[in-house]
């Protein structure tokens, strides 16, 4: 058996380059657009560093100062038992804000999720309007909502709860409507075929499919809200963020590191519990 | 059909029925228990977050009023004049928006580069050693859990005010968030190309470069773009703690009750976020499309 090369006909063929131009084209012209995009990206990246005012001196002195601060942070120390209790109270505020905010946002967003789902309400103008409405709410950060709610109900964790409710309302509305749109239509047809009303189709056809998805999303948001509720106090809306900002502003670095560790432990704990619960829910759905 | 039912004796039927009822009661008990725990948590968090229904009902009118106040007064006769007055600081705001986008961009890219290195170090299949894997995993977890604005607060003290602490804060948080995703992607790659490179005598670097990177690059890009969207939102509020971008202006306007300016800046932010979202979505889809071809 003679050896068979991939381009056996090409051996000694003077027109080989013309037959397979793709192998002889210049590397640069082959990847013109990708390379242009890449170099534009690199130029923008360098310009970005330049425009944020980076300089060798600033980085060196900044890193030095940061190292010095980290040194001051050790060992973490709340200062006194009283302060430790105050920080713990802040942590409880944070957790309450995250829990209540997520729950109420989910309850309020559910009807809007139904309205925004194409397979429930099939009016495209209405669909577009409600989707943009939810997008607009989502486009405003939780911290900004917190500032607005502080103007309504005053400083404190209640404003934080309302901020989380408002910000999550937009995200939940979108996620819920997507979950509902992804639901299988056969159970709905089955309910309708056996004489069920539209409400029956919703209750027995769609809800059993979407409830596990929604529950898992709500748990996931509870996790992420625990993180955002720790910083919402920075603008005065309650929780441990208030103490975090205060200790940084007053340069009480040992208290700062104590609070950070408190937050880290709590967030990891919440993540762990919520991951367990989500596994249970998804497991039930699979069975 | 009916004969099969008749063949079950009364005792057998009762026994089965009992079992069914017991299983049902067990399930109901669990649901009831869950509801009780939920109720306790709700009541506890009502107290914990100082929910005050009276205050809420008394003051809720301020919420719609606020939106009424920040709505600019545009007249039909002098529409363009009013529009120009509403957006009086457009040049300044656009410059700050540009700075916000740059903070997000530089922070995302730098964070992604760090995540790229740490992702390989912390993955189960490509790690250099168990020890480095453990250390980089814990480090990524730490970066991920500390909110970016907390990093920003500390960096503002050590690097001074301005966009630089914002970039560094976003960089660290992005490295943590993407590092975990990257290492998960790396753990899901096909191991055959890597083994091929190893069998041909390639070093660890060669295995990563020619075995793993070609498989993961498109997913990495897609996640990085997704993170860029998130970081644009994050960079918009960095200014709240003095770390650059449009947030500084926004918080000043909100605190000083410059109503129409608040709406103008908010509108600019919302439009920018929407545009960025749709553009990155387009790019991500084109990447995924290329991958499948």
C-alpha cells in the first residue's frame, strides 16, 4: 500500500498555492477583524489605566500604605464586648433586611412575572412596555434606591428593606417571566382539554413547573442580597455597612477587620445553607 | 378492572389506606413545620429590620411625589430649550460616564487576567500542586465574598480619592468572581488534548497553552463580557465612597435635592446600562455562534 498524503495531488503541482489559497494567505489578512478589535481593546485598556491616574509612585506608595493598614488590622478586635454586641446587632439587621427584602420582592414580582410572560399575556405592546418597565427598575442600583427610600421613611434598616424590595422586584419580574415562558405547554393543554378554565391551567399546568425554579432563584437572590445588605449601610440604610464605614472613616482598623471577618463567616454560612436548600428543591424537581 | 379491586380484602385496603394517610400526614407535617419556621423568621426579621407600618403608611406619599419632583418640567412651546436646560451638564456627565465605563473596563480586564492565572491554579485537573490549589481557592473565595465597595473604601484611604481605587476594587472582586467560574470551566474540559500534549513531551505550560486554553477561551470571553455588564453597574456607584465615576455627582445631587439633575443623571445611567447590556449580549451570541460552527 502506497502512502497517501492529505494533498497527494499537490506533489510537484505548481498551481498548489492557487488551489488552496486559505493556507497561503497572510496571517494578518486572515485575522484582520479579530486583530483590529484586539488591538483596539489593548489600546483602550492602556488608555484606561493612564486616564485613571495610575503612576509608578502612586502604586508603590498606595501598596505600601495598604500593607501598613493590613498590618494595623491584625489582630481583629472589636474593642469591647459592648461594641461586639453592637456589631452583632448590625449583622442581625443586615440578615433581616436581606430576608424580608427578598421575600416581599418575590411575592410582589410574581404577578408581574405572569403578566410579562409571553405565553400568559400575548399582547406584544403590553409585553414590551412591562419588560422595559422592569428593565428600568433593574437599571437603578440598590444603593440608589436606598438613597431614595431614605428620603421617604428616614434613615435605618427599613429603608434598606424597601430598597432591596424595589431593586429585586425588577430582576425577579424578568427572571420569573422567563421561567414561565420556558414552561412546557403540554400540561396546560391537558388541563384545558379536560375542561379546566384559564385559572385552572395556570394553577395545575404552569405553577407546578415553575415553583421549584422560582424557589431556587429566590434562594440564590437571598444569598446575593446578604452581600448587598452588608454594604447598604454605607449610605445610611441600616445594617453592618454603617459600622463598617464608620470604623474605616475613623481609622479603627482592628474593628474593621473584625467586622469583615464577621461578614465573611455569615455570608459563607448563608451560602452553605442556601446551597443545601437549593439542592433539595432541585432534587425534588428531578424526581 | 373492578375485580382487581374486589380481590383486596378489607384489612389489606385499610392497611394500604393507613400507609397512604401516614405518608400524606408526614408530608403535611413537614410543610407545616417549614411554614412555622418561615413565619418565625419573618416575624424576627420584622423586628430586626425595624419595619414600621405606621411610618410607611404616613410617608408613602413621598415616594410617588419624589418621582413627580424629579420629572423635568418640559413645555411644548419651548421643548428644546427645556431639554437643554434639563441636560445642562451633559458634557460633564458624559465625561464622568466615560470614566465610569473605563473603570469598569479596566477593572474587568485586569480581574479577568488574574482570574485566568488563578483559575488554572485552583482547578482540580490543571493545578500545579495540591497546596497551591488550596491556597488559590481560599484566596479567590475571600476576594469574592468581600463586596467591591468595601475594597473601594479601604483603597480610597490608601491610594487617595479618584478612579484608581475604584479600578483596583473592581479588579479584586472580579478576579474572585471570575476565578471560580473559570476554574469550573477548566474542570469541565476534555482531558484528551491535554494528555496528548503531555504524551508528546509538553511541559505544564505547553499543556495549558495547547491543551486547555483553546477549549476554554470562548467561554472565558463570554463570562468576562457578562461580568463587564455587572461591573458597569458597580462602577456607577463607586463614586458614593469617592472612588471615581458618575456616582459622586449622583449622590451629591440626591443629597442636595437637585431634583431635575437627579432624573437627568439617572436616565443617562439607565440608558448606558441598557445599551451596554444589549451590545455585550450581541457579542456573546456571536461568540457562541462561532463556537458552534
